[in-house]
C-alpha cells in the first residue's frame, strides 16, 4: 500500500531535464521576487540534501554567509525519478544548530511534491521563534499542499537535476536509467 505522500509522487507527468541554465534562471527568479517583496533574510536555512545547491546559490547571490542546514529524511533510499520508497512521514534527522530567535529566515528546498517536508519544517521553525520565515523552492508541483512564498517554476514533470550527473562522464545510475527509457 502506497503512503499518502507516494500518491503525490505518482502524479508526475513524465520527466524533464533541468539544465544548469534552468537552475540559474529559476534561482534568479526567486531572488527577483524576494527583492520585489522587499524581503532580505538574515539567515538562510537549507533543507538537506536537495536544498543545498539552490540555497547556496541564493546565499552567494545575496552575499549572505549565514547559511545553515536542517536535514529531513523522507525517502527510504535513493531511487530513480519519482519512483521513491517513502517513509510514512518525513523526519528531521539533523536539527538546526543556529539560534534564529528574532531573525528573518529563508528556508530553501529544491522541490515541493506533496508539501509534507515543508509542513514539517514550518512547524519546526515556529518553535524556534524567528521574526519571520519565508519558504522558497526551485520547483513546485501544482498538487503540493504547501505553498512556498517563492517558486522558481511550477512543473508537472519530475525534474532530472544537473547535479545528479557528473561532468567527468560518470553518470548517476538513476539518470542513466531515465535516459535509457527515453526520458
């Protein structure tokens, strides 16, 4: 029997290759939206592992060295695309070590599929007493039940990220399988 979140993962309509140029464009879109809103975070919190790359890119672009990590595990293991084996719910496996009381915080992840991870992190952030928390994701699927403040792009497909393919011709086995299947 599929977990409730698994139903969200199965809604993806195929896959889409995401290039570094796409990532850069979508990160800049998030930053532009933040500037329009007048939001400048004191601290950036990445949801590891997947949020590390977009969070780092945002931190560099903003000149903000206050980048911290929280680790949330939802997948039981790493599998190709949206074919993930999920736990019943996400779990925080590495807590935030930075005191964020009274600070403006930007939480960054790479994608909102069901929204369960972001819901959990939102509840966790509430107990940390920040002045304000906003959420950013590179990609959001339309059926996600959490609506981040900033979204690079809404997509219905499952993204194949450029950081999952190494440049020295050693290809991530999951990407190789997707290519073999014509995705």
